[in-house]
C-alpha cells in the first residue's frame, strides 16, 4: 500500500471518510484514525498496529456536542472534565451508546472519548464529520510516535494516509479517567496532571501506594518498549558509560555515551524520551539509562512510561496494585 503523506487536513479527512486509515498529529502523540462507525476500517486499525483485539480504542471528537453520538448518561465528574478540560490531553470513559460497534471498545459497555486541542487535529476531526477511533499510531509494543517520521517508520505502507506535522507538544499520551462509575478513577497517568485533576475532582480515586494502581487497561501488554533494554537510575552517576549505552535525564552524567540527552526540565524530558528511544535503537544502543524523576506534575506519567519500558516491568514483576487495576479494567 502506498501511504499518502500530506499536510492537508481536508485531504486526509476525505481519505478517512472513504473508509481508510489516517494517522494524524495531536498534542500528546500521533493517532491512527478510522471512522468509529465503520467496522471494517476499525478492524484494519488492529491489523495495521498488530494490536490485541481486546484493547479498546479512544474515540476522538471534534466538539463536545459529538460526545452524545457515542456516549450517554455522563456522570457529574465526566461533565466537569468536559467543561474544564475539553479540548485537552484527557480521555473520559463513559457509558457507550449501542450504536458504537463493539470492536471499538473491546466489547466493553463503556467508551473512552477525547477531544484533542492540537489545531491541525481539530481541523482534521471537523472535516471528518464523524467520531474517529484512534489508538497511538505505533506498532503495538513500540514506543509511542511523537513525530510523523516515527509513524512512518512503524506504519508506512500499512496505512492509507499520514497527516504530517511537527513534534507532539506533550510527548506522552492522554490521562485516562474512568467516569462510568460513581467515583472517577484514573486508569492511566498522562499529559493532564494529577494535580489539575484533583483540583477539579476532589473525590478522584487514585491509590498513592504505587504507580501500578493507576495503570491503564492495556496493563497486561508490554507497552512502550524499545528494542534496547531500559534501566532506571536514581542519579546520573549510576549510568554506566560505554559506546553502546545511552543516557537520558535531568542531570549531566559522567563519561561518554553512544547517545546522551540532558533535559532542562521534566516537561522537556517527557517531550523527548519516546523519540530518544527510537533514535537509540536506530544507533544500535543496547542499554538506555533513564534517570528517575519525582512523581509530580507530568513526572508521574513519565515515570509510568519509563517503568513500563524498563526491564523491571518486562520481567513480569508486578506491584500489589497491578492485580487490582487489571481486574477493574477488563
Ligand atoms: O493521547 C492519547 O490518548 C493518544 C492520542 C492518539 O489520542 N491515544 C492513545 O491511545 O494513547 P491508545 O490506544 O494507545 O491508548 C488508549 C488507552 C488504552 O490503555 C486502553 O486500554 C484505554 O485507553 N481505553 C480505551 N477505551 C477504554 C475503555 N472503554 N475502558 C477502559 N480503558 C479504555
Ligand atoms: Mg498506545
């Protein structure tokens, strides 16, 4: 398949409306979109990404009015988040309308809804004139794509169109909040910070005992994994420099690494790390040392992604909260 590269959101939307797959930029990461009501097109998302069929997709809307096409009976928490955070880097889980095909939601009776704030994403979604089901536009298990080049690397030749734009602003995915029950629960830490969510939803359920409590439903799959091994270090001095090792963090490390990125802030670190993983891989790096950051602001989501990518997670080690999160999610 020839993947059309374009900067034109109207052209990209026409391709989606014709039942094809279109990757598009958002402020979090790039998404791989299909018409949420076109079962064949949605099925092809799972094929193109090699994604397990029981991992549900987020439905993207162009304006809050479109939420009613896919969800109903929004809880007070959901309505608060729509009012205060749409458009933005948050996905809200609510009761699904029967019209939404089960393939979109992994046969759950709930649906995740998000309205991106990226201007090109908004133009594209408006022109689609239908809600757009879209996971991140990477192959399953690969680092999420924060540039169009990363999308092309994973999905070039497997999708019909790629709407090109620059580097995603946040660099990691939306925060997923389950608002389908009486109490809102964060299922995945993300670009909308927990501090902001707690301001808006004082009864937000997030266990403070460990990050595994806030894992997403995709928990049982290995996520965000570069081909190099990832090791978390507390200080830069713990990273071992050699030509096939890499370092990313806030502090300057000692020694010469094959690849090295010192970030001026936690935000810059979150913005850069997925792309850094891919570039390390291309350079043949064998181990990537990532400096840990405090669990505050976007640092919480960053630590979640780094932990998932690390060897600790890959070896199957789980914290006590993991079983709870898994039960709740699936
Ligand atoms: O920022 C983002 O969220 C990006 C952009 C493209 O919007 N999308 C994204 O999609 O990260 P994906 O598929 O990579 O991650 C969606 C997460 C998964 O962990 C999935 O299990 C969860 O949301 N999810 C989707 N629908 C759900 C539902 N009905 N109930 C529980 N979890 C759900
Ligand atoms: Mg993903």
